C-alpha cells in the first residue's frame, strides 16, 4: 500500500470514527492523541504532496480500503450505487422496462416487459439498440445502460433501433415510467399435485409476492411445493423470515443473530400462527449461489424438519449488514452481527481479512466440493446415480466434517455447526463434465447461435414465436445443426470437438432451446421450459420421500 494512501486511510479512520460515534452514540474514550496525529498527517499531505489532491476521491478510496480489510461483505457504496441498490430492493424504479443483454459490444433487447413503456413503444425481442439519445451504444457497459435508460418518470429517451428480421433502422422515443420488479421469476404447477416457485432475491415486496404465488398454486390443488433458491443472493432478512413463517407453526424459531456488543443487533425471529402452507410437503433447491437470506430460509425449514434441502452446499454468507448513509449520498454497509440457524449452526464460512483474504473467500465459496470428500466418515449414502447426476444422502451422517488446513494441507475435524453454509439433505453433483459442453455454456456461443436463428427468416423457430407451449412441443433441432454450431464455434475461436458434440448432442440442443425460449418468451419462459423438460434436480425433488 502506498504511503499516501496509508495516510489518507488514517485520516478516514478518524473521520469515520467521528461519524459512527455521532450516529451510534459512540463507546466513549477520547482518542485525541491519535486524532491529532492523523490530522497532522492530513495537513502535511494537503500542503506538500507533489500533485493536487482530490480529497473526495481519496476519502472514498480510503473507506473502501478499510471496508475490504474488515470482512468480505462490508462495502463502501458510491451515491449512484446506493440509488440503484435501493431501487432494486424497493421493488420498483423508473425506466423504460426492458430485459437486455450485451453481446459482442452490441446492446440487444431480450424482451420488453409486459405493460411497460418499451412494449407500448413497439420495441420487440431481438431489436438492437444502436444509440441512446444520439450517443452510440456500441461497447456500452451494463452500468451505463442502466444509467442512461433509467431516469425521472415522464422524461423521454430516444433510441436508434436496428431490427434484424426486417433489416431496417428506425428511431423511437420511449417515455420513462414506473417499472415494478419482481422477486418471483416463475410460479406454476409441475403436475396435478406439485407446485414450483422460483425465488430470485428477497426485496421489499417478496413476502407479498410469495403469498400470492402460493395461494395461486394451492387453488390449483398443490400438495407438494418446490422452492427454487438457486442463484438467489439474499436480501432483506425480514422478508426471508416472513416467507419461512408460511411453513412453520407458532413460536418455532426461524433464525437468530449475535453481535459483539449485544443490544438491538441480537435478535430472535419466531414464527406466528395461521399462515399459508404448514402441512404440505416442501422441497428447497439450492446451489453455491444461494446466500444470506436464502440460507436463512433453507436453514429454518431444514432445522425445523419442515423441508428437505436438495442441491449443492450453499454459499455460506451469514454476516448481517447495516447500511449507514453519508451526507453526500454514499453509504457504508457495515457488518454488525452474524446469523445462526435454529439449531445453532453458523451460516458464515471462514474468511481472512484484507483484499487477498476477500479474493480467496469468493474463490473458495464457488469451488465445487464433493460430499464424499468432505465428510469425516466414508459412508455418505449414494442415493441415486445416472447419466446426469450423482446424489448423496447426507442427513443421516455424523455431525463432523473433514477440512483441510490451508497452511499444512493436513485434515482436521470440525463441527458441522461451524462449517458454514447449508448442507443439503440430498447433495447433488453434476456427472456431465464434458469440457466441450462446458465451454459452449460458458463462452456464449449458444447465445450467439440463438440470435442467428432468431434473425434468420428461414429458421424453423419463426413458426413458434407466439406460444411457449407450441415452441416446447414443436420446435426440435434445427436443420443442419452441426454445421451451424461448427461455423459459430469457428467465428468465436472455440475448438469444435466432434466426439464431444456426438456424445453431448441432446444436452447441447436442449441448452440452445433454452436460450431461444429466453429470447422469445423472457426469463419466465426459459425457466418453465428448463424446469419442466431438462432440469435433473426437479426429477430428484419430485421423488425424494416426504419430510
């Protein structure tokens, strides 16, 4: 760390301490000598540094540096990030209402949100946005898109559009309006008794959305519910508690928090009575991307023996943040306590302080761990194994895990309650690991090919643009599919593996069809296609015994 930045960070420590002291009523103890030293250093820097110092920028960098030192989830937010984050968590914002994607530096409309300004203005799936208010959109970033398309309700944004199907360019003005976001990506019946709800995050409206979706499925005869939390990064604690409450009875513990100093940061959250689905069967799906509030929900239902958890080990984010604003609109999200499940399990997995520790933390969190390697005993019961997955039943295993010490590489035993994350009852590992298939998924080649087909008037996909049901039932592999994929791989500098293609052809075709469903029918259409037709976890979730 540079000497100048160190001095600035020392100054920031002083100012931030004064700030917290004024807002959190301080802890007493005058640090006058330390403050005097920091102020002297600040004065020297202002007077003698070789270049003019932008104190606002350095102040932000200093606070960010301190935040990074503390833990992986304490962060400093610039004013723009605070505004965007608040709009997302409030469940609405002002904008034009499109789901978009950026591919090869080109901004594309995935789908206009139903009833939104873009749909009313005639924008269509597949349209390319060439310019926004006369400024080129080529090479634009996602943050720039949101900055330019969002704005005050009633204001207009002028878009230059290219429509590949007609090969025409035109300009359209879209009037910004209130756009309601949702945390429920999809809710539908899988069969006559099994319902499915995909919950993508926990925002201010999540509990109300969830109750509405739950009631709708119950009216259709649902007796078994699958809650999909895969990729859900969390959000508001109170919303996760409210969703868990729908499945638990009076006074059952949902989650509790513990802090260093106690007081209001130490809380217990318990269920109330008379809520929505206290008797039916429940399955929770999770993966490595399920974090924070997702883990609270999964842990509460698992510990209260109300649901089976199916999937992968969850992320392990069990730190509670309080967002504290600064006068300039920026804010700090400061960790103030830790979450614990009803049985006392600590959700947070181990981390080390500092930037290097933070980087290692996220790397470890997304590293695949095989259950048979993790448990101290080698009796992890193989529940199911087929072409797609291997499933291990873990709920009957001893409450001890193996862990490798990073400094020595030697195995040590740790208590299950201190391991971090939510360990699934049915731990699912992916058996399909073809490097070619994985590269197709990760490189974006299938998205490129999907756009080519959608832009081609002669593609058979054009016959199925109006109905998801007809698309799922009628659209099959494109004529000359292998040649089309080979050409797209060559254009993207991806080596085409013919043997891998032959071996994984069905899965590649299904993955492409899922991309097409997304472009034609939005995220909900893609989810419904995948869940009902290709997702191996759904087949497991519908067959595991009742809790």
